[in-house]
C-alpha cells in the first residue's frame, strides 16, 4: 500500500533495525561545541542562578570559591594575616573619619543634630571647667607639702575651684537646655544631651573627640 511504502523497515519482533537506532541517537545528541559554550556560560553564573539539573557544589568547593572571590589566600596563616591587615585598615579609616568629624564614622553617643549643636555650644567659649583637671592635679601635688598653713590654703583653693566649676556647669546646662528646647521641642530628640555636655565641658579641649569644629569665639577651625 502507498501509506506503508514510506515507513521504516522493522525487524522481526517489532524492534527497529540497528541502523535506525544509531540515526535517532545522532539526531538527539547536541553538537559538542554548543555544549561546551553552554557549560562555560553556566560556570560564569552565580551558584544561585545555575540550573537545578547541575550537581550542587560541595561545601569545600564553595568555601574555596568564596575565598578566591574575596582574594583571601588559601594558606591559613596568610589568610589570617590578610584579615588582620584588613581590620587594621578599617580601624585606621574609621579613626580618620572620626577625627575629621564625618557623621558616617561617629559612634552612637555622638550622632544626631542635637549632639552636634551641643558640641558647638560647649566648644564655642573658653571655660574654667575645661582646666579643672589641671587645677585638681596641681592642688593635689601642693597638698603633699607638710606645712599646715600651705595645706589650709590649698584646701581653701580647692573648695573655691570646685564651687566655681559646679556653678559654671549648672549655668551651662541651664542655657543649653533652653536652646535645645527651642530647636528640638520633642524630648526624645535631645535625649542625653545634658549629660553629654557635662562630660565634654570637663574634658581638656585638645582631648575632645570628635574634635571641636569651632574656636572659642565662634570662628570655624581651620583644617
């Protein structure tokens, strides 16, 4: 019949001839060059984007790939040394940013516009309280003298200095609180500013961190 003239010959038992099987296999196999290109493209993809049909890499291979990406040496000692060097560079960068007053590197206690205003408020004037440490050390040294008259004078000077510093700090906090309430009515925005101002007031100016942005009198600090 005409319809059966174009069909492929079938071996006894209903199985196709071997030549027919080979021809079908050759048709179904992809070109080797195409497969190589596809493999290269898949290797370039991240692990999460690779097809599910590919074998999952082992933990050891993944760790090696991660270290290679981060440029971490394979040797444990060299890797530890490289990590310490990166940490040292990060600390130096953070320290430089802090000393420059960069808000990105400020610790939480120094962050916020209210804290910045507090620092400028304290740094804008010369105050007796910033010399309190020097005065205390000087009085302590003189107090070691065994002369009763000198010790009485030193004790009197000490009480006067402490009293003046306390009065000055109270006046500073009163004035600062009034200014902060005008600029930041919400109590949460100015939280901790008064204690922050007290500690900064008693610090030596050169040792204040972040460093003052303005000189006594209000002029900006030259960088």
